[in-house]
C-alpha cells in the first residue's frame, strides 16, 4: 500500500515538475492559409537527430561549414517559418501574436525590440536563460511583405554566433546578457 | 546304357586348364583395352557438381547481391537526408542572420541619431 502511494505521488509530481520547467520550444502554428498566399515560404524543422546528421555532412575544412558546425554543436532544435508576399499587409498581426503571446511566459526575456520607420521592419529578439546559459532564442521579424519566426533551442553560444560575422553576414550585435533588455523601440 | 551316357557327360564336362598361350593373350587384351567405367564415376572424376550444389550456390549469391543492393540504397538515402539537413541548417542560419541584421541596422541607426542629437558629440 505504501509502495503504491509513493508511486502515485511520483506519477503526479513528474508531469507537474515538467510543466513548471520553462520550455524554450515554441508551438508554431501551421500557417496553412498564409503559405497558400505567400510567393515564397520557408519552413525548416530541425530536431536533435537532424542537426546531428547535418553536422556529419558539414565539411570541417570549409570555413563556412566549420563555423556552422561550431554554432550547432550544442543545439537541440532550429525552427524557422518565413513567408514572403507580393503585396503589403497580406498577413494579419494576429497570425504572429499567437507566437508572440508564448514569449510572455516565464523564462523568456526580451533582449532586443526594434521598430524602424525607415524599413518598416519590427524585430523582437527573446532569449531564455537557465543557469547563466542561453537555452532558447526566439526571433520575430515582421516587415510589410514578409514575416519570419525563428526559434533556436539548446546551448546557444552568442559568442559563436558573433563569430559567424562574415559568414552569412551575421552582424555583431554586442549582446551582453548582463545588460537590461529592451533598450527601447527604434523610431 | 545310362552308365554310358553318364560317363560320356563326365568326360565332356571335365575341367580343363587353359593353355599358357590363352592366359597371355587374355592379359594382353586387358592391358590394351581397359574395361568401361560407370557414367557417374566418370562425371565425378572430371570435377562436375551435382544440380543441388548449383542451386544452393545460386541462392546464396542472389541473397548476398540483394543484401548488398539494399545496403547501397539505404546508404544513398541516408546521404541524401544528410545533405538535405545540411542545406536546411545553412538556410536557417542565413535567414536568422538576415533578421539579426535588420535589428542591427535599426539599433545602429538609433545610436547614430541619438549621437547626432547630443550636443558636442
């Protein structure tokens, strides 16, 4: 009887504990309607197994491949949804808000929020930190004819991401985890 | 009368030893023309295999070939999947970097405009 009680307690506690731990993986909507309207759509879903497989096919002798290999080393998933349209305002903000609302959950910290009148692009970068290490990155970029959602899960090394400068044209953002996030919207 | 017949038959059927000449002729004939062997003995002595052996060997060879082809196809599929995963990783990082660049440009232009607003800077 005592053994049964202990087992029952464990069975009840484990899911509760799992729910309590912040989850860096975002629930991405299907965006089926948008995909039909879009002139170009990018849907990438890479889990741990696929990342490991990709790592085997990255050439260590090629600088770009070598840098990529370093970046994805500690990652557990990369998820990208990007849709490009042939006219302005072809998508609704509500489409993005379903994802954005998840970023107000505990664990997520907004690192960068930019609003540009010049390019009419809004970019929000969120990060999830666990034990002084980034374990999740979420990026939402909305432009008049395009919106992009990127979710990266795993041990994100921002230094290595910086070192990708020159590869893919990644800029140095001077992102310092000790600084307070959300410097304010750009005008 | 019966005795005469009996003695006549005995005399006719008595064993007679062959002459030396006969023995020599017979031996010479045996050496010149050896006796014919059986067909199965001839086949085995020439190295031929029975039909069952050939069937087994063909089956084994087919099995090995099938396994080899399947392994090759599996490796091809694995390679294709790996290359596709690599392409997607590169594309994902490219898209991420493009959007990071957007944020960077916005932050940079804000910094520039703020610097321009401050007097004496």
